[in-house]
């Protein structure tokens, strides 16, 4: 499809949290490369490669995801072997996060997308082409108040690449 957009909905960290995440990524040993600071996020729903019309629908309706902001404690390191990524995430996800992720998947479906339908495992990728971390807890636990949801286009024409924020909604305090 010529108007293809590769998009996902995600929690978008503030600059201070990005810096802490970037520092934690640098502390992980071994091969691989850190995710660029500007690309750090927590995916709520990967809508996939969809039409511009479907992406516009999600952008127009992103405000329906508004809810109260909530704290996240990123206190666990892990690794997805198949994807070869090391990540950080919460050892216990707050109910508000699970609810928001379910609502984000519902929004993508309502706009005609077919989001991935596997169990939600909240994490933030820190390194790609990596080996498993040598420890299961970060050197510094990261406390983050999640306050913003964004719709991201990754690349152009449905192909992976640089991120572009298409829409955003602030979570109320």
C-alpha cells in the first residue's frame, strides 16, 4: 500500500527519565547498541503497517485514551532472545498501565488496524542485538510518572526507520 504507515501507541518518557534510561542502557555489558535516546518508549499497542486513513483515525481519537497519570517503577531487567533485545520494565505493572494498554489496542482495532494480540508485557527496549543482561535488576531503579501517550510512525512507507510523533495526549495529574 503506497500510503502505508508503520505505527504504534506508546507511553512517552520525559527528558529526565530518558536520561536515566539511556544511562542504564550504557551500563549493560556486551555486544549490541543502545536504543537512541529519542526512541525510548513503552509500547502500549503496535498497530502495524496500516493505511494513512487508519493512522489518521487513531491520531484523531487518541484523546479517548486520556486518564489519570500514574507512577511506574522500572526495577527489572530482561531479555527477549528471539528479538535479541535487552529491556527494563516494572516487576509489577500497575492496573492503570494494563487498562491503558487494553484501551490502546481497542482504539487501534476501532480504526481498522489489527494490533498484535499477545499478552501485554510492559518493557522499554534499552539495547538491540544484545545478549542477556548479567543481572536482573538495574543499577538504579527508575521511578517514572507516566504522563503522555503518543502515536508514533516508525520510518516511512511502512518500512522501519526514524520516529515521528503523529499525535499525543497528556494524562491528567
